[in-house]
């Protein structure tokens, strides 16, 4: 896995997870060594962001496989939602098909009138975009994210809890507002790209939707 610090969890999972989940986590860790595919995007040239503090990107409309978590998202919750999604790409679908792991691991965070919803997703690789297999778990679903224009920048370290992500959200929001941009404060994307065994030079991104 990536966004969720799994390298440490693998060592501890037998103590904190049911045996079947611990085994699934180890399988997921092994699969993270294999082929991966990142969603493509185009960068919007802009003098406002030419200093490199952040950049404007356009992501095309693509299909993702997702699962939802309401109310809160602890590190343990993140592990569970990851395992549901990993099971899908590992063959828990109506074609019993293994899919290439898509990047980033993306969590859509929405907060409407204090009701928090976390929608964790894997990008469906291009080879399966036209007709992705249907999930067999009723808690996992396919969705099409529309084309979106985002403002983002990279930050390092292990972003495995909500306070870490929200610290970056606040810092990036301040930066883009000072540059004259407006963003949607109630719909934010947390994204991670690296396997858990990569300790340095990690890539995490918050995507703020440009208004």
C-alpha cells in the first residue's frame, strides 16, 4: 500500500488485526513491489505559480474503484478500507481478474455541515478503463470522477492520519488564496504515491479544487 504506512503495520498486524486481514496485508505489501500505473494529467502554464510553490493541473475524467467511511478515519480504518480496495485489484471482482495497481491512492474528503465522508479510491489502470470488472464486495463500487482542475504541491514524510493531511490543506489553502485563487473548502483530495518501504523522498499531495 502507499498512503497508509503499511511497512510498519505489516510487522504489527498479527497483534492488531484478525489473521485473515494480516495475511491480506502481507499480500498487499508484496503486490506493492509490482507494476504500478499513475493517472496522467496536464499542467496549466501560469505566471502565478511559476515560482514552483504550487502548480495547477487538469485531470481527465476517469474511473476509480472506491469505498466509503463516514464520521472519522483512524489509521486502523485506513488499513481496512485499503484492504477492501486491494482485494478488488487482487481478483475480488466478477472477472476474478488481477489489475495493475493504480496511483495515487486517493481519499476524497468531504465535509458538509459537519458531516465528514471519506471516500478512498484506487485509480483504474488505462487497460481496464473502458470496461472495469465489477466488485464482488457490496461496500466497494466503481465511480467516474469528472474532469477537475486542481491546485497542488508535493510534501514528504508519512501522511497516515487526518491531522497530517489537514495541516497541509491549511498551508496550501493559505498559499493559493494569497495568490488570488479560490478553492472548494468542502471537497478535498488526499493523495499518496509511494510504497511503505520508501523512507525518504516520499511523495504526498493534497489536491484543492479550483473554483
